[in-house]
C-alpha cells in the first residue's frame, strides 16, 4: 500500500513537471514587477495599487494562521468589504492577484499530509473555484490567480510539498476556470530550509528571492543569484528588493541600473523584480525605476 501511494505521488510529480516545464530562454528585460500588498492600511487600496500601472502582479499578505483547524487572514486593518471588486478590477486590467501564506507573525504549520490537504481545501473553497457550504469567502465570488509561500517558521520536514502538488492538480486536470499560479518568496541564501522541500517538487512557476533584511545577501548578490537560477532552470527567478531606504539591502536606483540589472538579466530564467512592499513603494516610487529596467 505504501509503495503504491508513493508511486502515485511520483507519477503526479512527473505529470506536473511535464505540464509546467518549458523553455525559460528569455534573458533580458521582461517588464515584470511584483509587489506585496496588505502590510499597512495606509498603503491605499488594492485597486489603487493596480491603477498605478507599476505592477504586473500583486501578492496579498498574509494568511498567517493555519494547520490546526483554524484560519486567519491578516491584511493589517484593510476592510474586507470591497476587496473582491478590487481583485476583479486588477484582473480585468491584466494584473494577477495572488495570496501569500505564512508571514512574519501568526501561528502556522503543516506537520502532516492531512494538514496540508486541509489547507488546500480551505484555500480552494475560500479563495478559488470551490464553494463548500459553511466555508466563508472573504472576497465573495472573486477568484484569485495564485498562492505564494512566504515562510518564516516551521521545520524542513513540513508538508508544503503536499500542498503544492495538490494545488498543481488543478492545472493538470484542466480544472474549471483559469490556471492557478504557484510561487514562493524565500530568503536569499540557498537553500531556504523552510521552503526547500516544496521547491524540490519542481512545479513552482516563479521564485521571488528576498535579497534584503540580511547584509550578507548584498555582498554576495551575484553568487547567490547564480545559485538560485542554476538550481531551478525551469522556474522564473525574481530579484526581491525593498522600496524603503531604511531596510537592509536597499539598492539605490543608480546602482540597480548599472551594477545589478546587467548581472541578473544574464540568466535565461530571469523573471523580473519583486518589491517589498506597496506602502514603502508608494512613498519612494521605487517601482518607477524597476518598471523601466525589469
């Protein structure tokens, strides 16, 4: 029975990799800029972020309680009313809207296969194509574009790989509606133990590597960037940068253009730039530079 189950998982991995794998040969500018939204109620609405024209993807953060039968969405005081309409507005204007699970605070873990399946069930019925009776939908009938893993706690053994595979089944089976985009936002040093097991499935579409909040990241940027791009050649790799000058790892726009962009765009699987976060970007307008050069 165990061998049969294992064989089933391996077969699914093979199918998923076959479905998602494709040539990542597009070195150079992509114009792709992702931003995190939901960390400060003074950052403005989701619709305003999309109206700015600066972003191709907005990741709402965070679903930061899960794994023990309880779930909590923390958007830092943003009222939920109206966000569903904002999501639809963004999508109509070509901006993907995704949801990050994890975060800096909260109480989350996936210690077992069942806990991962339970989280999938909650995500599917609350934010995507499901409609199970008794499961609340915070954004009404709005259907998000994807899930992002932003993990700051837990052990390397946690079952985010099971969650990822379950999410990917929607695409493999040609499920109803639109594709579900699977992304991750790890810390910069490779490998990130919190998300490594999930990334090992090879089914993630994009990885936004956080090159900030650690002084060593900036010193070893090229080496670390090359490690990530080499490890996941079929996945688009994004350079994650802070928009705030006060954050460790901030790169002045001039240095970004002359010193960093030429390095990262050498990679065939370069994807674009990720900005942390909308609140800081609204103050500094960092995305106006990123948008030109990404």
